[in-house]
C-alpha cells in the first residue's frame, strides 16, 4: 500500500518522522508537494522566500531521484489534490509534518478530518521543533509569556532524540494526473533579482549540513561574544535551513553537543530555544502576527506613514549608516544579522515611530528566513508590544550600537560603499565629519530624522498611551 508524504516546510529526507512512520508501517512513500499559497491566510510566502523554496524543492527532488523516486508537484487546493491522489493511487495513508502558522494549522486540521472521514490514515508529526508548542507550560498550566522560565522548563524536559538516516532506496511511481513541473509554479523570480544571493547560500539538505559544519569549525568557539558582531561571520546562518526544515533542530543540538566549549554551546542552544519560544507564543496567541500582544499599545500614537520616510528606510537611504547597511545587506543576500535587525527595527518603530507591521511586512518579503513565529516575535520584542519585550522606552542609539558592535566600520563599509573612503571611526556618524571628508555619491548628508529629536518624540508619544505600560 501507498502512503502519500505531503511535503511542506520539511524539505529533507533524514530525520523525517513521517517518512520513518511510513517505512515502519510498510507503506511505499509517494513524495508530493502542493503549491497552495492561498491557504496561508494573510501571510502567504514572500518573493524571497519563494526563491529559496524553489531551490530547496529542486534539491529535494534531486535527492529523491538518487534513490529511485522523485517529487510529484501539484498546484491547487491541498485537500482536493490529496483526495485525487489517494483516489488514483489507492493510497491508504497521508502523512505530513506539522506546521504552526495559524492559517496552515487550521487548514491541516480540516484536511485531517476530511481524509479520516474517508477512512484514510491521516497523521502529522513534529519535524521542526525540539518541543511541541503545547508541551511546555507554567506550573499553573498556562502558556509561557517570559523566555527565561520557558528556557528553564525546556532544559528540564530535554531528552536527546537520535538522528535518523535517510532511506537508501525509494519506490518509483508513474506520473499522476494533474501533476505539474516545479518550474511551472512561478516560485523562481522571472527577473533574476536574487542573483547576488546564491554566493551566500546553498538551499537544501546538503547546504544545511555544510552550514552546520562551517559554524562548528569557525563560529561556535567564539559564539557568545561573536554573535553580536555583524562585521564577523560568527553566527550559524542556519535560519533559512531551519525554516524550510532542511535540517532537524535535534540534529543541530546533537552536533554541537560534541563540539566547542560548554558555555559557547549553551549560548547557541539558548538561541535555538528562542525559536521554540516563538512557535510556542504563535501557537497560544495566534492573533500576534497582526495585533499587539500587549493591548495597551492599541492606542499608541504611531506616526501616519510617510511614504518617503518609509521608502528611505526600506531602501537603506536613511543617512544612518548601520541602519542602511542592514537593510542593504538584506536586499543583497536575503538575510540580516540579528543585532542589526534589532537596530533597524528600533529605528523604524521609535525614531520614525512607524507601526511595527510596516517593518514586519518588509522583512517578510525580503528575508530568506522569513518565518511567521520568529518575525512576529522579533518585531513585537523590539517595538515593546510583545511577550517578554524590551520596554518601548529602551531606544537603541544606532550610532552607539555601530561603534560597539562594528568598531572598525567594516560592516558599514561592506554594504554602504559611499562610506568606504571615510576613516573607520567616521563611518558610524558621517555627518559629524569635517566637510573635507564626506561620503561620496548621493549618500544623505544628514539622517532623515534628527536622532535626539526622534528619540524625544517617541518617548513623548509613549506618555500618551491611556493605560501606562
Ligand atoms: P544564530 O545566532 O546562529 O542562531 C541559531 C538559530 O537560532 C537561528 O538560525 C534561529 O533559528 C534561532 N534564533 C536565533 N536568534 C533568534 C531570535 N532572536 N529569535 C528567534 N530565533 C532565533 N529569525 C527567523 O528565523 N526568521 C525571521 O523572520 C526573523 N525575523 C526577525 C525580525 C526581527 C525584527 C528580529 C530582531 C529578529 C528576527 N529573527 C528572525 C531572529 C534572528 O535575527 C535570526 O533568527 C538570526 O539572525 C538568524 O541568523 P543565524 O541563523 O546565523 O542565527
């Protein structure tokens, strides 16, 4: 008998619980991908995410072909497509890996019920997390709203999971009615605006492995301090691989457990736990991608969006070098360093006083690791509106951040070529430099908002919230 393996954000063959379950039950696995962005609610994947997905699906198809199988690709409604496949193949089961985005989770539940009503085995497994989002709870049985107790509970509950190999050989299936080609899904850009990305990334399971190995060799030993330095490549850059499920988080934990000093390892696993916390929060508070977690901010006086200011931020033309460097890094590579994500988000929501959703949407379209749980957590954290958030009155000074975390201005020079000719120390705040040695090109002579004034007006706005935060 056949089991349809419905691939979504679990694009790998190793450590794949649904595949393992099919093998254990003696099913012949039929690998299927269904393109259905209309089922993702208001957060259908953005263009950058699609560009990655195209390559990751191609990599999955290639490794299936090496084993005698291939990926059967469809576009349309998920349930109708799965029902049609089951009808044609006589499949006895449909297996998949759980997703926790609210729209996808609702859709999956409807699919499960409908398939079970037809007497098919329809089951889902955890492929993306160390803990299911409902597994950890406070002593009172509530969801966690603060990270540190969540992390403590996670450490207490942790039990290692053994890595599981990919199957050696897989059966071949004939072409099914309605099948289409991966290239026909329109995931890859028509105009290759993503051309500069792929020197930095290799989507797919092998690329994820290589990123993990490179991190263990070059980054892990200095992760605690190094993770805050955008000028030094010391973080793992595993985020897109994790988002697309090209590697299991438990394989990452297992690999670092045998490498590097204990404090460095612990600091890294703690960041993986932030990712778990993000999914926990999204599961329990599914409104948060679109609404403040903290309702006191519902009457916060955000500035009316000024298209010119927003565009200056989006394009990396604010005149604040570290902010511009970050936004340009994202446009050129699909990724931005975490420290700089915090700085650009603070600048948008505080100095420009624009609603965090403007930033969350821009990130959503431009990150290869765009992830509803982590993006929502990150934006609401910086904006001060979220769970366990930095208070709104804590406003990053982008010049001090740059001096501290990019001391020689190397990161700035890499992404803002107009500032390369300045002495290192002058790159952090070029408007302070004597007029003889100013930026070249059309770089703004001054920041689009005076930093002291922007800060003062953000703090003033905070006082206008009716119920103080
Ligand atoms: P590493 O430092 O090597 O960390 C390892 C892994 O831990 C990451 O791959 C990631 O999965 C997880 N992780 C690390 N930091 C965080 C964090 N602060 N929150 C949650 N998980 C974390 N991350 C995304 O994956 N997708 C997003 O859409 C996203 N949007 C963000 C938006 C804002 C405003 C902010 C401040 C952060 C956002 N992050 C997001 C979190 C973080 O910036 C990235 O996960 C990290 O930069 C990825 O780089 P890395 O893989 O080298 O991280």
